[in-house]
């Protein structure tokens, strides 16, 4: 199946009413799906990487718009707590600045429409931000401070933004294993000096420890304590 087939029913961002209606109907479809073996067999991932030929950058690409919206829907479908959910404007910013690090996963549901069911994302950050997160985490009061760089450096500090899949496909499924395997392969292909993540849940802590990260400190966002995990190395590793 090609990208055109997967993305053809997903709106771009031009019409707010259409976008909001699509988000609600797809969330309802996800909640009501049986996720049978036939549906699981349609599991497919699409990268956000684009090469825009316009001064508008990725916003000039309908494909990027549809994939960014799909990442947003899958985020809200994966997380029930507001503190865990991504802000739409922030997601547009990070996926627009460094789309190369993001991938959205889809399944074709009972009504025949491909619907986002998970996504992964990472991006490079400045060494100064990485150091501040480790040394003075209490000074960070918004995740938006952890801004992406537009391109990788020779050896980068990477922020692990997200790796999630809808509850029906978690815990030992072939789909969750494939999502994580591809995510690990992506990270393994990058020379890096450090990894960092922020979490508010034990699931997020387990995810961080899976990559060899340890707890480094706590930052507070809107009264919620958010835990910082990191891994550092004096020389880059792949």
C-alpha cells in the first residue's frame, strides 16, 4: 500500500471545521474498533520527512500537514491524561523544524479508512539545553523550552519526544514491537553524545530506562512535576 492510499482521507489544515470533525470521528472509530487480526495486518508506518520547495517550509506540503495532524490524533488517542497529551501548536513546531525524526503508524479500520494508531519522534537539541536539563532542571517551566535544531550535528544531543501506540495494541503485540524496533533503528543510525527525555508516568520512565537513561532531576510545568531522564557519554556512540 502506498502513502497516497493511506493519506487520501486525511484532511490538510486549511479548514478548521473539517479538521476537528475528522479528529472526533477518528477517535470514535478507534474507540469502537475490534482491532482484529485483519486490521492489525494493515499496520504501516510513514515518515514525516519532506523536502519543501517553498518559503513556507513544510507548511507548503499537504503530505506533511496530514501527517502532522495524524501524529496529533494518535497522541490524543494514546494518552488519556491531559498532562501527557501534546499541545497542537508545539507538535506543529517540532515536526516542522525537524520532520526527519517523526514517523506515524496507521491501521485500516472497519470502515475502510486508514487511521493513525501511534507515532514516534525524536529531534536534536542544543548542547546548552541538554546541560541545563541535567544541571538546573528546576529552571525549566515549559516543555517548549526544549526546542529542536533544524539539522543533526556531527554528534548530537537527542531529545526523545515520543513513542506510543493506542492501548489496544500495547503489551506484547507485533505492532508495538515493530514500532519500537524501527524507533531503535532510527536512533542507532545517529551519532550522538547524549539522550534525554521528560515523563510524567511510570510507563515513560520504563521507556527511558530502556535506552539506558537514568533519572537526573525534576522540572515543574503548570504545577505538575515532570521527571528528566538522560544518558551521556564523553564520546559519541551509535
